[in-house]
C-alpha cells in the first residue's frame, strides 16, 4: 500500500470528526436552549434535539444519489460546506425555528458523510487493510465527540450560560472550513471512475497511485470489470429492491437497527442530563462528558487495531456481551438508587460500543454490497441507522419521565441480547475477503 491510500483515507475520514463534533455539541446547548425559549419536553426533544437527526436521515437515505452521480469527492466537499453553514447559522439563530433549520442542514452533512466517506475509503483500500482504514472514519467520529465534550466544558467554564451555547455550536465552523479545503486534494475513487464515468485511463491513473505495480493495477481493473459482468447492469434504486440484494439489505438493516437499540445516541445526546439525574451537579455532569469521550476515543484505538486481526464478527461478540452487562448495571443502579457508580458503568458501556458496534458498523456496511449498488447500499444502512437514532432520541426523554431511567436502560440491555443472537446466527465474517469476492458470496446467499 502506497502512502497515497493512507493520506486520502485520513483526509476523507475527517468528515467523521465533523460528524462526531456536530452530533455531540448539541449536548452543551440542551438545557440552556430549552430555558431560553421555554419549550416543552416534547417540542425540545422533537425539534431542538432531534432536528439534526431528521436531517441526517434525509442525508443518509438520499446521500447515495450525489455519491453516485457527482462522485465521492465532490459529494464530500459539499458535505463540508453544509457543516460550515450549519455551524454559523445555528450559533446565531434568533428563535427555535431558525435554530432547527440550521441544525437540520448540519444533519444533512452527517447523513451524507456516513454514506460517502466509508464508500470512498472501502473502494481505495487494499483488502488486508480495508477494515482499519474504513475504521479511521469511526476513529474520527469519536475524536470529534471527545473534542466536542472538551470544547463544551471549556466554553461553559469561561462564558456565561446564556451565550456559551452559541460559541459551542459556532466553533465547528473552523474545522468545517479546513476540511472543505483539504478534501479537494484527494483523488476520485477508481471504482467510481471505472464504473460510473467509464473512464479507464483516469481509473488506472488513480490505481497506479494506490498500488504502484502495473500488474496489480491490471488485476484490479480486471476484477472490477468481471464483477460488473457477473452482476449485470442493474444500478437503479428500483432494482436495488428487486430481491437480488435481499441478504445484504437484511444484514445492513439489522446491524444498523441494533446499533441504535443499544441506546448509544440517547447516552451521548443526553449525557449531562443523565448524570444530573444520577445526582451530580451541572458542572460535574459536564466534566463527566469528557471522561465518556476519552473512553470512547481510547477504546476505538483497540477496535482499530483488532478489526483486521480478530475480524468484524469477533468484535461484535465482545461488544454485545459488554453492552448487556453494563446496561444491566446502569439499570440496576437507577432502580436501587446506588447511582454513585453510574459514570463507571456508562464508561464501560461506551467502551463496549467503541470496540464492537462503533468499530464495525461503517466498515461492515461498506463491504457487503456489490460495486454497482454500494452507494445505494450504504445509503440504506446509514439511513436505517439514522431513522432509529432520530426516533430513539425523540422518544427517550419523555420515556424516562413516563417510566424511569432504569426501565429505559433495561430495555436497551434486552435489545442487546437480541443483537448477540444476530451475531451468532446471521452475521458473516468479511475480514480478509475482497469486495468482489464478498459480492459473489453474499449474492449467492
């Protein structure tokens, strides 16, 4: 693997940093915004807290279209612009309507990036390093989460609460502008050039930068062309649901569904509120968010290291068992009133996510769909993920009021038992298998 592959992968993966930052930065604005505009819990959770997620749903479901038509590179550039406009607009919003609108734009960027970035990296990466290179996207997500928690804490320490939230949101404009500039320097995906633009010369030129060896370039071109001949010319969203791709569609749906039924977005979005319910002061609760971000960051390193060594399925086993244990302990803590250990148990939950689902989801979904429909497949898996993220973020705050925190966490623990069964009986291993070989295996299945 030439250095070009790593450089392009880390550059494109920076979209994940903006994803993570944008997702978590709202945590610092949660209570101040609700107090400022005096909104009800339902309005606050549906619009203020969830509007970015509904934008993410749209961006994910339809992100495959520009990724396919415009190319991976142009789509990634415009994603950076969406983040930039969203950060500036939401930080200066005069009312809940404008705030929700600009948060929606940022959500479009998150959703589209969760399609375009993993697809791009999976298409330029050598088979034996594909897992860790695609997982760089997840690494940047958790790095963005960590920096957002840290940024929120520092801004909250030195600025009054009435204006701090605007700076928390607005500071994202800086990394968004930097990302939009640096992504211009990457090459287009060679598979997109060969399959969509039908430009073999340009595709070979990029493959030369990746492999350096003319024989390897010839082999890669031959494999890509053979996969298209075997699959046929189907490439529309309608043919995507014709029944031919039912197995990878089912796998992507279930993996994305279980990702959100773990409660990960509920914990990350409402971390400060959850800690306050456990008896912490507001300042201590904000500081605990830094620990959550740090644990997420460190254990993502472990996932990054292990994903091409142990495989995707093994990490899912580890993560599932960790989910079940730590979610059950958090539930017990709230039921029993022994909430002093909630932070430690939630840190364990975050670690389980980082090693398991967090490391695997974007890698696995980007691998299991054939070349001709990979963009539609990634949009399907990402869209499923974000639909359930939006629903769960919208209903969990009222649910904790209607039932209890203990009941909500017990529900998430039960769902992770179902995930463990999915891993055991349905999930295939994709480690060390080329994209074209995976196409053959999964379509036969």
